[in-house]
């Protein structure tokens, strides 16, 4: 096999890769923020002790975690336009789908984080006359989120890797950028190899940073 990477230059990265990387990062950030917010609501519903809140939240979380992400992406992209009568575009479909899907995973992280807080903290808040909402907002969640931070970041790295699945609906992500460049330059093998290297470098660097952060948090504890 005759591999050549002579096409790698500023034009290659500027015209093809940068645009895809920007969307992959944007999708990761929006899905993380939206997933944590929606996931926190789902976690609080599951911990509420009220069946009319717990049951639908549990159904949603367990249902989403039982379906491959690529299937959710395809279903939303293909079925929603049929229901509303118009297309919403690959990028918007990807953002909405990722937030909805990741919320199920972040929900379980938040629920475990809340349950990791000693019950004495809850009783202390109640003894001070705090309501359930005040106790959660001022006492439990701040401690839980600090404990959950490394897990949140690890899930975010996995999320970034999963953004390559939007390739299935034609969204222009990082992988799509490499694929498009490969076709235009006639070097698909080389560009796919470069895509693998770039994903590895980004994810390995982020994983290393998370490990360092985890050690610092462990010292604080």
C-alpha cells in the first residue's frame, strides 16, 4: 500500500477539518450542558419518592439506555419530519437527539452522586428548617456535583467520541470533514488514519487531564 500524507497542509485543515471539529465540539458542549440539566431533573424525579414522578423518569432513563444511540439519531432524523411536516436539519437533529440521549446517562450519574452524600447532611438541612428544594440546592447538590465532576468529564469524553455517529445522517462533524477531504484529495485511507489519530490525541489528552483532576479532588477530600 502506497501511503502519502503530502496533502497535509494549512488548506487541508482550514477547509475541511476545522469546520467539522467546531461542530463536534459544539455538539459535545451543548449535549453535556443540556444532558446534565435534563438529567438532574430526571434524577430528582427518581429520588422524589413519588411514584407518579419516579415511574416516567425510570421508564425514560431505562428506555434510552437500552437503545443504541445511532438508532435514536436515525429515528429522530427520519420520523420527526414526518410528524411535523418539515425537516429540521441534520445538525439540529443531532443536538436535540444527543441532549435527550445523554440525559439518561447523566441522570444516573447525578442520582448516584446525590445518594453518595451522607444522610446526616440531609438531616442537618432539615433541622435548620430548609425545604426539600432548599436542601437540595444549597446543601446536597453542591457537594454531589463536586464528587461527580470526574465522572461528568469522563462521560463527556465518551460523548465526544460518539459525535462521530452523526455521520449517519450527514451532519458535518469531524469525521465527515476527514471523509470529505479524503474523497476530494483521492486519499481516503490516509484521511481515515488521520481521523483516528486526531480522535485518539484529543480523547487521550482529555482522559489524562481528568485523571489529574481526580487526584486533586481526592486530596481535597
